């Protein structure tokens, strides 16, 4: 019952935070690998990742792409 009450008040539970962190880390790693390979092959990878167009550096672009995608995940 206490889990239901906490969830209804809008306070995130520790498991939700951990799950979000794991999803973020996994997506960041995958997007970073794609960006590094594309950068080494001299391809324009920023248009492939949503939100990465505004990033000035490789890591900023990857972070922007992950931040753009995260709200769409369940």
C-alpha cells in the first residue's frame, strides 16, 4: 500500500531513478558509438540523431540526442 501512496504523490521511487539512469547510460553508449564510428568515417552523423544538430562537440550532440529521445520511452 505504501508503494501506491508514494507513486500517487508524484515522488519518484529509487527503482524508477535507477531504471532511468540505466536506460540513459545504455542509449548514451549506443549513440556515442554510432557518432564515433561516423566521425572516423567522416560522415555527417548529427542529422541521424534527433536533437544532435545543436551540439557543438561530439559529447554535447550525443547528450542532446539522448535527452531528446528519453521522454518518448515508457
